[in-house]
C-alpha cells in the first residue's frame, strides 16, 4: 500500500493539523508514517559534543533520551487528536526539518508529504511556516500543505470532495502530471474536479494607453478569450479525465486571485496546483507561493514531471484502478 508521510510540529495547536492530515490519508487509503524533526535537542547535542570529557557512550545515552522524549511528546499530541499512538508508525529525527522530512519520505517509500502551519491559541497565526515553505520549494514529489487559513476552516473533507485544479501557465507535459495527480486523488476520494484556466489579459487591457483604441481592446480581448477557451476544451478532452466527474471554469485577470476566488466560490476541499518551473531544483512559481499561503483549503503542490506517487511512469506500483 502507498504511504503518506506527515511532518508533525509539536508546538501548541499541532493536533488540529494532525487530525486533518490523518483524515486525508485515510480517505486516500494511504498508510501513514508520522515524523517529528527535533531542532532544540539537535543544538543541545551539538553543544554537548563540543564539550571535553564526554565519551561516546554518554552521548549515545543522551541521544536515546532525546528520541524517547520526542516519541512520548508525539504520543501526547496523537491522544489529544483522539488517535491511538500504538496504531501508527512514529519516527523522530534530528536536524533541519524540511530537509529531514524530504529525506524521510524518500527513505520510507512515502513520496507524498503532508505539512502544516501550527496555530497557537494566543498568538497570531502566520500564513505558512518557514519549514513548510522551504519544503515546498524543494520537494521533488507532491506535497499537501495546510496554511493557517485552511486550518481555520470549520470542517475537513466532505462526503464527495470538490477538488480544484489549476491548469494554466504550464507546458503540456507538466500539466499532465498535475492532472494525473488530481484524477487519482479524485478516484480515491470519490470526488469531482473543477479545472480552472485563467486568461491573464484583463477585460480593459491597454485602455487609456496612447494609440490604443477601444476597437483594438475589444478585438484583442476576444482573441485571447477564444484561445483560452480552445485550450480549456483541449484539456477537458484529456483521456485522463475519462470516468471522472469534472467541469471547467475560465477566469480572467491574475491567476492567483482567480484561484483563491474560485476556491471560496466553489467551496473546494482540495486545490491541486503545479509549482512552476524551478531553477536548480529550487523555488516556487509566484502563483503557487501566493495560493499556498492564502488558500482556504489544503493545497497539493505538484512539481514539474511529478504525478501521483509511485505511478507507472517512474517504475513504481500503479495507482488506484479507474
């Protein structure tokens, strides 16, 4: 069975994210590996290691105590979320969280990573934590992330989840990976897809610019909309969508604003989005970064050429049956 790795932050409010992530994993019929990466004890161990007179056996004892304390802390968070710790695979690592979580996902055969922003009870919630942001910029496989806006949503997945898919601004091969991931999730969840393409040419493009006439504006906007509609029709005819309840939506203006507005209007339960082209394997497209921070639902980020984890294209086990 395929797996989802959930990165757990043990700060106050982490149980809220954990409950949402576990619910999604179960709905997707994925096994769960739960990992906490400790940073405070990492610094302590580094300091102790530099002190003179401490032998290897003593250092190993400190390390064991650190790991055991973290496992117990994870168990407390699980019990707070109404879960039985004995039924889950709990792991602790030391180091840089985003880096260790990506490595742990690859090592555990769980190339679907879940991360979220904790929401402390008496502190203003940040839109997206630093570790989640850094992982999203570098992860080579799909990542699902909950911003503080998504965690503020009063409910999780619905009975028939509505999944939004951003399909604009990508080469055909990259779009295929995004559609592949969205379709396979829809099949596992028994949900529907809404494919959104945004024509970035606004309705009043060029108006007020010297030499630009009203006739030119109307003509160019009409041409742009026609191209966008044709592209959307081509996407909707993809063989990947056979047997899937799907619909299309064409918007105009800024893509990030269009996606966020559609997520609210359509009451989306999930949003699947490509990360855009990366330089040297790093970075997010501007649209993906803005949407990731502000979306009212969890966002599944799909890097270029990555589809559903472990599908036939990378030699792994085929995903769920059609």
